[in-house]
């Protein structure tokens, strides 16, 4: 089976399934593989940092390189990676780029897309990347806090799916905030802080809500002043 390399933010397990991993025995990596990988890395980094302009440019560059192969499943994998970053940032909308390619995607890719939508049947959990299987099982059951997920993007994706399905508890939300903060990912950090702030306000925890508002404002101000 031909394989294709893209690894972003240590999500090797996820991407081996979504975009497929390169054979180490390959004599020379084609330029399009290197260029598409670099473009996807920069696209996801820009998205998580809240830089829409760079994200758009690099995402288009990656798609152009992948499309040159005529492999819809490779393009579909890149689209899923971007949609995973959206779910990590609590942007819940149809993964249009992937859906246009669904019929030519792999079964594992279709399962992952359903997982991102919070619609994965328990019987298909085994098709997911290993880093997401335990989290998906929690989604299908009680939504207990996330443990044992070392990759930060995978953890945020899992937390996003839990929130999307109404199963994210305060511990999971705090995990997501701490993870996004530790990585310096502005977009998901603002999204998860917003969830915390709204919940504190609804619970009548005025002092906590105000503290979170100050933290949100700090991140927003730095985002606005960034080049």
C-alpha cells in the first residue's frame, strides 16, 4: 500500500490513519510530499494561533500539492486535519472539504469525520487513531475526564467532541484550557476560556467570571497587537 507522510504537532498516530505515513524504505521523498507537509504544518500552526491569512495561504498550498497526485484520500486527510483543529477550537460546523471527498476517502477517514461530528457509532471506534479511541469511548459512555492523552492537539480534539455532545465536565474543560495555554494556542484558548467564563457567570460565580474575563482580554489584546 502506498503511504504518505504528514505529521503535525506530534499527532503521528492520528495522521497515520488520516493521511497515511511514509515508508521509511523510500529512496527519496518527492518534493511535493515535503512541500505539502510543510504547508500543512504552517497552516495548522497559523490556525491555532488565530492567523487566518497565513492559514488560508498555506492550506491552499498544501491542497494544491496533494491534488497533484490525483489521490482524493490524501487530500481528504489534510481536510480532516484542519477540521480537527477547528473542533479543538470549538468551531462546530460541517467539514465541507472532507465531505466533498467522502466517497473516495478511506473507511478510517470516514470514521474520524463522524467522530469529529460526535456521530461515531461505538462499533467503529476501533477505526480511529489510537490516541482518540479511549476518548471516543468516553463520548459514547459517561464523558469522564480525559487522561492518558499525551498529544495536546489530540486532547483538545477529544475535549471538543465531548463538549459538542454535551458530555464535557468542568475537569475536562479545565484540561482543555491548561493544554491550550501551555501550547500558546490563542484560538482554542480563547474558545475554552469563554466556556469557563460563561459557566461561571451562569453559576453566579461573579469573581471567577471576572477573573476569566481579564484573562480573555489579555489574550485578545496580545492577539490584536500581533503582526
